[in-house]
C-alpha cells in the first residue's frame, strides 16, 4: 500500500492529533448544575476511581475511539493506494492455465485453478476501481491447456469478463502456452502508441516443452502470477508417467506391459500398484519409488523426480482394457491411474502404386515390410477407395494379413503418379503432388543450374530422424508450393522439396522430386527415410506397440466402415466426433479416463483410453519463473503500484468508528 | 386541622415541664391520675388523705397523683441552601412539617419553640403556648427562606447544635428537620442533642432527585455547584457513577442513623414525594413522634 499525499496527512496529523489529545487534557466544557451538596458526588467519584484500577483506561476509551477515528480520516486524507496487478484503464488479457497440473490441490484444499480464477478476479476488480468505462480499457479472457480457447474477447463489460473467468473449466490436458501467446499476439500488435497490453498469465508454470519459434509480444507486458504453493513438494505427487505394452514378435500372445512411476516428493514413497486387464486384477506389486533427486540437472531447472519402472507380463491374445493404478494419496488424481487398450498383433500393409521402381521395392523390403502390394495406376483407379483402407486390427488378427487386396492397406506409396482423388489413407508421394488445395509443384526455372542440393531440412521431424540429406544431388527438382497448414520438411535452392500436408486427418508426405532424377536411392539415408515414413504413416510409428492410449488434448481419428450420422463418446466428459468423409475427428479429450460410444464403429474405437502421462503436468512444484516461448527472459509477476485509491474504505471505516464512538458514549451516558 | 387536633407530640421520656400541662411527668402533683400512696407527714394537704384507708388500716396515707405538666417542644428547621432543592421542594415540605408539628404542640399547650438553623442558629420564636401564638408561628415559618451560598457564613452543624443546647436547656422534645448535608462530623454534632432531659427526633428529608439523580437530570458531563458552600465538583455521570452515588447515599444515611442511635436520638428519614398527610398522620405516628 502506498500513499499519494502522505505529507498533507502528516501535517494534518501533526495538528489534529495533539489537538484531540489536548482536548482531553483540557477540561471538558461541562454543563453547570446546582445540587444540594457535592459531598456524596465527590465521595462516589473517589470510590469509583479507587475501586477500579483500570478506570483511567476505561475513561479514556472514548479518546482511543476518537483517535482511531481521526487516524482513519488522516489515512484517507493521505489518499492510500493499493498495490495491485492492474490499474484502471489498462487493456488486460487474462490468460488462465487450466491444464492438468492446475488440478493439483494445495495445502489449503483449493485447487490451483480455483486459486488462479480468484487471482484473476482480483485483477479484474482492480480494473473497475476507477469506476465507469475508460478509454482503451478492457479485458479479454483466454484459457489454455493443450489448446487455447478465447472465452471472452475484448470487452469493457467486466461482468462478462468475470463470468468468463468463472466459467473456466478444469481439464487434464498438457500445457502449451505458446498457443495462448499466439492468440494474444494480434491484440498486442493492434495496441499502438503509448498504450500497452498487459498480459496476466495465471499458471503454476508447469509448461510442456515446446519447439515452436519464440513469440515476441510487442507492446505487451507479460505478468506471470505464480499459482500454487511453492513448497508443494511436501504434499507430493506420485504419478504414472509412462505406460506401454508390447507383444512378443515370435509369440504375439505374450504381452509385456511397462509402466513408469515418478515421485515428486522429497521422500521415498511405497505404494501398491495394481495391474488390471478388463475388470480382472492380474497382479499387485508393492513398489518403493525414490524421492526427488537432490541434484538439479542444470542451473535453474528443478531436480528430476524419483522414478521406478515396472513390468507386468501376461498372456493375452485378443484385445483388453489394461489399467494400472496406485493407491497413494497425493495432490493430483489424474495421474494416479493409466489405461490403454491392448490390440491384437498387427503387421504393416503397404500399397505401392507404380509402374515399377526397384529402388522403392528394395527399400520397402529392407524396412521389413512383408505385406507389400504393388499396383499400376490403372489398377489403382479401379479400386473402391473405401475398401483400400484397413478397417481395424480384427481382420489382420483373423486372416493373418496374407496380402489380399481386399483387406486394405495402412499406407500407400505413389511413385510418379498422382491419384485422381485424394486417398483416404496416409500416403507417400514421389515426384508428384496429390490434388490437394493449395499444394502444387513448380518446375525449376530454365535458367537455373540443373543440379542442386538440399540445403536445409527439419532434423527434428520424426520422418527425417537420422536422415542425412546434405549430399544428395537433385536434377531439376522443382519446388513445392505448400499450403499454410502444411509443414515444410526440406528446402532446396529454389524452395521446398519435401513437405507434409494433413487433410481430414489423412497425412500426405510429398517428395517433390523424382527418385530417378536424384542420387538419393543410392544413399543410405533413403532406406532410413522409408523405414521412418512407412511405420509412422501406417501404424502411427508403433510397429511393436500393442496398446492404444490417447493423451488428453489429443484428437482421436475414428475410421468407420458404415454410414453413421453422428459420433458421440461419453465418459469423464461428453465429446462429439466431427465427420470427415468416412472418418470422424473426435474433439480433444478434456479429462483422463475411458470414453465409450454406442455408435457402430470398429471394435478398436468402441472404447478410447485417455491418460495424462506427462511428467511436466504431474510435477506439483511451482515454477517461480515462466518462460514465454523459448525466450530465456523470465517474466516474473510483480505487484505494481497503481492509482487505485482506497480512501473510501477508510472513510467508511471512520464512519463505522464514529458509530461505535456514539454507541460507547450513549452507553456510558444512558441511565 | 381536625385530624391534627387529635394528635400530640409524644416524648419517649417523662420530662419535667415548668407549668402545669397535659402531660404526665415524673413529678407527683395534682391530676386525676393516681400514682401512689405514701405515709402522711405533718404539713401534708389534708385533702389528699385517703380516708377509706384510714378507716381500714387506721393509718393516714396520702394519695399521690401524677403531676401533669406541659412539654417543651423545640422544632429546629434547617434553612441552609441545600434545603431549597427538589420537587417537591424540601424547604417547603419542611416548613409545612414544622407548622404541623408546631400546631399540634401548641394545641396541647406545650411550650413550643421554633428555631431556624443554617451555619448556626439563625432565628427563633420561643415560649409559645396555647392556640393563640399559632398565627405567630405560621408567620415565623412563612418568612423563612433558604440561605444562598453567598449569605452563609462558615459554620457547621456541630456549632449549630451547640448553640441550640445552650439556648434551650429546658427538658423536652427537640425535633430537627433537616437534610443533614454537612461536611463535618455529624456524630460530634449529635452529641449536643443528646441528654437525659432531652428527647430528640431527627427528621431527615431528602428530595426524590437526591435519592435518584437521574430524576433530577444529573446526567452527563457536569459541573456541579454545592448549594451550601458553592463548592464545585466536576463529574461525568455514568451509570456506574450513579450506582456508586446511590450506594454512597445509602451509606451516608446509615451513618447518620447509626450516629443518632448511638446518642439515643430517634431518626426518621423521608422523601418529599411522600404525601404530607401520610407523613404526619401515618409516618410520624408509626415512629412514635405523634400520638
């Protein structure tokens, strides 16, 4: 709290307080009255004073009350101001983290999300301290977790802002602050002149690492409000941080389930871990998870949690719902159990549409693709697009994936042939581009040198993992025109030569140049690329993974064989699927748990197991520093002094004291 | 008046008067009330020889009768400033009381004296007897005014009663009507009212406003002035103080009563809101002053 005019108040205090006290020292102007004798009064007064040792204090109660009254008025005169996080007239963006970690219950029994909402409401309360609408003032509310939701666009109607803040719902999703900052960025750009946009981020700072480009917020000041008990390690959290299942390659009925427990407490935790398949408890293990490491891996980084891995072996041929849970009471409940659907064994089936390409065939074989079917473009165009798609794992488990065309495929490779219609299956294209809107290929300019090299590629892409492209001469590779939502994977001298575009949940990986016009097939990187791409596109990268589990915030893609109008999943939340042809994109999962549908969908989509499995979200420790984007500059919330004058409170207080004084006086004098 | 006529001032003692009156005394004398016999000695009035006894016993006995004499009644009225207070006014009430007592006394042929006192004995009207001086008595009482603090000289009750004792040495009844506000030692003062030949009644008059200051609006921050000596007391009258005042008043009254009883004085206390008739016809009769 500060004061605008303390000097005035000090001067007034210097005058009035001694005056008041001296009034008490001076004799009261008493009402004159004659009585028969003062004898008894003098004796009574003497007796009263003699018999009551605290009489002086009692007598001076009025003085104290009046001093308090005077003091309150003097403080009001000093025009006190409150330290607040926002001042009236500011343009404010309220950014509230409602990720899984915000469900952590702190020592006061309140979830961090509730605390964040309260703090946000305080900021809003500061905004209207000045009363009325002020030019340029306003607030917007953004909630972010895996995705960012603008709950309330800029408005001066603070009631709506408050309502939006109160309406922020808890989720079990991961935190991606970048998307929230990206949502703010346009507003920051619009703010010009001397105006500033104040971005108040309410979070515990548990942010999943992002590889996005750093976001600069011009004309914006980010204030980070650290929510949660910074000493929360004592409460601790024991999380299931990983869960996976693999089938034995030789004996698919043998399944090994692996789980990893992370302990964020500063003390080792012993708990029972229960392993269930469907509703049967298969085993219970007593596990001790070590405490948080005492050594941080890097300066400024919290020490990693204590971790313990667990394996459960089981013999199971068909599908099952596998659940792992522990019974330790901790701060966050979302990560106390994890579940996944065990799938029957599965092998990748690839269709290659080509007039003949030995390199590709060889690369597929070296990548271990046993179920490779080749078609000519004419044959391909005669196929029913729906039948080309593989419905689920059931058929593979029963038929053993013998290579019949009717069983469908996981991925299609188009070699120098672009299909007339966009296929419904994840595809890889060489030398052509699929007929996707916004995607095209331009030839190399005639005056350009014939040969060129790939100058830059995305090494972090899972498709280009361990793929070295620097030494591959390309002959007139042309360049790709990639739509806005596409991802450029590699760039040549004139532009992109490799890109990925996702449309209606179907992934299309385009290599813009003809393999025969390059030396890539002669390089070791080519089979590596094929080895990366085909399992990734065909089996989502999990060739051996026998369990299907989703993360919160993720969208599930449901492939349907029959015509259904709508798809709805119920469970911890009710979510709907959006129809995209014969596939449905299910809304992002808000909470962990098992989602079920009654719609006519393949068995593997009847139930969807959703888990948190995120070490950053499970970590109950509060980050005092929040990194915005990849910027290393830490933003720390600091209470800034604002001109939020709170003198009316003191005047009200003085009135209350005045009332009290009157009551004291009346009580003393009423007989 | 008729009711007053039936009353008489009573003494708890048999006191000697100076003239023949209507009151039995210790002295054997001429009256119709037989007292005793004694042997005849030469010189006795032959009229009092009981001849019937002489016939039976052959001895001469003289019949003795109770002597009926008058009673000396002294009424002392307090006219200090403090008496001019209260509703009903204490002085007026006291004057009426003295008038009633004087009337009763005079109608029974008692030797009646009236005194006024303040810082000493002020005025007196002595030696009144019979109905004839009743107007004189009333006139005496009528002209009495309370003394203002300025008009009073230093003095106290002790000196007043001492003066009274000197002036009025006749055996008899002394009635003091006062509020007894005295900052001196009342026990010392009462010493002069006591004596074998004196029967003293103290009538302590208080106004309702003195008994309960709230009735007198003695509330709040006040500068109180003493009506007698002009003394100043600054008080903030609170419920606690009022409670304490009442306790102190009670203690003061008890002190006067105790001191009176120690000296053999009769003590009566009354508030001026007691109707005058009730005071005279019931209260004083019950306490033996009147019969």
